[in-house]
């Protein structure tokens, strides 16, 4: 299944890059890959700092909290839950449970994205927007868990009729 998914994503990704290059050729009049020019100018030449700089951990203490907004407590709760579940798994089952845990997969997408963007001196909130939907998924799971706990606390005989257990 993973092989099929990767193949499908690679196929459509390649089609998108080729189509984008053809459109850029048409409009620019020469072959160009603009996102590589962006990387060259801002990262390799280091000119991204011309637009302002922030410290390395800025995304951790300002960027992620700002884009999370009111979801931040729920996102942090889910981070704690994932860490708690991961620490309670036996070493024998640890590799299998990580493969089957979608929260860990989402965190392995979000964390490297934030860390890699932290190396650039120029930081903006908008650079984190691609991971916002993933953060929303994790925050939503925490909201469902919290709603389930609160419903069971207020109605001990309930089996979670209004809320499903995730």
C-alpha cells in the first residue's frame, strides 16, 4: 500500500513539476524553475536575511503558537499524549506501534519541517502554514479525547454516545 501511495504521489508530483516548467517556459521565454532560484538566492547565497531575521528557536516560541492560536493547548495536549503512549510501549512492540500510529507520523512530518525552516535566518508565520492542517488534525484528536473524558465524567453511565473514542 505504501509503495502504491509513494508511486502515485511521485507520478502526480512529477506531472506537476513538468507542467509548471512548461508554463514557466511559456511566460518567461526560457526554461526556469523559480523555486530553485528562490532556494539559491535565499538559502545558498544567504540573502534571505535582507528581509529581516529572527533567532533559531523563533518558530518554537512564536511561530507555531501564533499559527495554532486557540488550538495550542489542544495541540500540546496531543503532543503529551503521543509522548506518553510512546513511552509506555515495550521496546519489542515499539517499532510496530510507531508504524501504526498516525499521530507519530504527523509529528514526524511537522517536526522536521519546523526544524529545517528554523535554519533560515528569515522567518515568517506564512512559512509554517503548510503544516497547519496537520496541527489541526492533532488538536482535533485532543479535543475529541477531552470531550469523551468530560462526557464520561459528567455522565458515568455513558459509553460515549455523542463522542467517539479515538
